[in-house]
C-alpha cells in the first residue's frame, strides 16, 4: 500500500473554554482520492480542518502528512503540503490585489521573481481567474472570490487541498463552475460540505463526523442511501433526490 | 455591496499620468506640496504658476474640472474658517463696503484657501490616476516601513467587509422594531458597537489563521513593485521642478 497522503490518528481537542470538540477522530486518505467530510452543524468539522496543518494542536493524537508527523520541526513543510481553503473567502483574501494574494503563500516559502510570477499565473489560470490578477479582492463576486481562494492554495503546489464548505453562498452557476474546476484538478482533496449532492458528484468516498468522532467511512452513494445513518446524523438529501438515480 | 467608495477617488484611464509608477507620482506630489507651502503669500503670480501646473496635470490625466471640483468640497470647513479670519483677526483694518476687515486676516485667509486648494487638488490628481494597491506598493518603494503599508492595506481591504457587517447588523435591528429616532434606543447602538468589535476581532483571528496556513511567520513578503526608470522620474519631477523654480524666484526677487 502507498503512504497515505493524510493520516489522522485518535485526535482529541477541547477549546480553551472547555468545549470538547474532537473525540478520538481518525481516518486516512490516499493520494489522488477525493473525500467528503459530512456532518451536522457543530460536529467539529472546521475544528478538525484547523488541525490538518497545525493551526490548532491536538490534546492527544496525531496528524501525519505523506509520512511526515505534524510537529514543530515539520509544521512549515506541512503547511505547504496541506492547502486549506477557508469557508469565508474574505478571511482568505487579505492582500491589496488578487495577484499579490496568490503570491503570498509561495513568497513565504522563498519563491520569487519569474518563478513566482509563473506560479501565480498558473494558479489563476487553473481557476479561470487570470484576468482579475490586478484587481482588489473586494471588487469580485462571491463565486470569483471562492475561485481565487482556491488559487491562493494551488500556488503553493500542495499535495492535498482541504476545502471548508466550498459551495456555500454560491449561486447554481457558480457552484457548477467550481465543481468543474475542482474535478479538473488532479489533486488529493478533502471537502467539508453540507451540500450532499455536491459530495456525491465530486467525491467517491465520504466520512461522516458527529460529536467529534468519525462514525462512518465508505462510498458516498452507500452512505447517502443509508437512511438510518443519515437520520442519526441529521443529514438530509434535498426533496426528491435519489442518490442511486444520479450519474 | 462591495466597495464603491474605494473606487470613488480613482478614475479609470490610460494617460501618461496613469501609467507613471506610483512611487514617482508620490515623490512629485510631496515635493509639489512642499513648494506650495513655502510660496510667499504675496507672490500671486507664483500661485498662478502652481495652478497652471495642476490644471495641465488634470488635462494630461483626462480629468474633468467638475470631478476635481466635486472632490474639493471636503475643503469647505477650512474655507469657512478662512472666511472668518478677516473679521476676527487684529491689526490694521481695511474698509470694504462698510465692513471693517483685518488686513492680516485677509492675508491669512487667502494663504489658507490658496495653499489648501492647490495641495488638495494635487492629491486628487494623484488618487484619481493611481489605484490603492499601486499607491501602497509605491509607498513601499519609497521605503515607508512595510508594517505601515501592510496595516494601511488591511484597512483598505477590510473597510468594506466591516462596513457590510455594520450594515447587516443595522438592518437586523431595524427589522426587529428598533427605531433610532428615540434616544432610549441608543443603548442598542452601544451594544451593537460592542458586537461589531467582537466580530471584527474574530475576523482578525480568522484572517491570521488563513495567513498562518499559507506559511506566514511574522514577516510580510515584499513584491517587487515596478522600478521607476530615470526617464519616468524625470517626467514626474518636471511638475515640482517648475513649482520650485517659481518659489525660488519669488523668495529671491
Ligand atoms: N473558538 C471557539 N471556542 C469555543 N468553542 C468553539 C469555538 N469554535 C467552535 N466552537 C465549538 O466547537 C464545536 C464545533 O465547531 P465547528 O466549527 O468545528 O463545527 P462544524 O462541524 O464546522 O460546524 P458547521 O457545520 O456549523 O460549520 C461547536 O459546538 C462550537 O460551538
Ligand atoms: Mg464549519
């Protein structure tokens, strides 16, 4: 078997105010996989995402990225390898122009000059946003911002991209465009989402999280068809949507 | 919703003035304003020279006089103050249409209005021909510390976001029967100011996480702003050079 791209072992975490959020969460993802992380509000999905590149450190358990354990020695390298696309693009795009924002990550890793320019252009082209490089992020639509946010992460040439609710606040057309972009990227992906049809379309495999633990792991179609499991975890398909009839 | 106000000062265009690197325009503005400030208030002709310089810059940039005039209105409080001076200042008096005006006050008022208008008009020409990101990188080129340019950048970037949050909170209050006309409802404003502070603080925290996630370790990266050529500097400095010549002649003559 290959080395997992991402391995999460027995992760537990509580916020400083005492809220226990992660309870022995564990799973692993292999290179090239696209995996959805499903679960109700407050399950701890976002908190888990913050652990994947060391923004938060666990009370116990460990995160291993392509064989590298997440510790002080490797945290910088792991932040390059694990790209996180935040839920709100306004949190992610903080530089005066789109181009500078995309350059921010690689520049922090010492990429400069022509090489940096190539990185920025490639990343922006991959999401179809090359023409807005000189614009300030607040002049873009939400859908465009989300795409630029993906580009900021791609520019770092990550091995795995983690997206927190990528389809939220997008109109149907933007949601579709983003799906096309995400499937066109040849990259390992973990996608947190409440949008179950989106998960089915983009991710062959799903994890279900509730109360801080991973309680199901399997094919997305199977999970979405399991009424008991769905009900117990407050997961609901849109009215009339049958996971076995699509695709 | 997204920021029209950050665009309010900039006028899209392709003039030579638009294309000059921001650093040279900032340098030229600084030197020009200094020349204006140092111009002796009695040298009317020197003020005419300055005004002609500004008008030619406006013409070069393709700015309409109405655009600049409209943006000059922020000057009105100073103009009012200047109008006040001849009545209140002491010293020799001059009788005009039965009003007794202080000569010193007249000079003082003229000085404020003339220099204020020229300086402001020059700044308007700069901001109309330079985008905010270019201004920031221009400042950086002129060795303004990166900490300051970064903070200014964050401010510009998040002004809209925070204004949007404030707007949504206001709507939420109004839609639940808040009526700001009544003084006893002021408490709602105080509370919402607190909530806005918390939200902005949390936003800052998330932005910081996002920066950390992309390898930020306390040092903002620099991006090479376009380096101005000698020709570009010469072109930009032509304007303050003429202004300084006028000042030199006025002072020495
Ligand atoms: N900064 C914090 N301090 C204390 N508790 C927090 C903090 N952030 C989140 N929590 C709590 O941790 C729990 C999990 O939150 P988290 O944001 O990880 O959930 P989530 O699965 O991402 O939910 P959603 O689907 O709504 O985004 C929630 O009960 C939340 O109230
Ligand atoms: Mg979340």
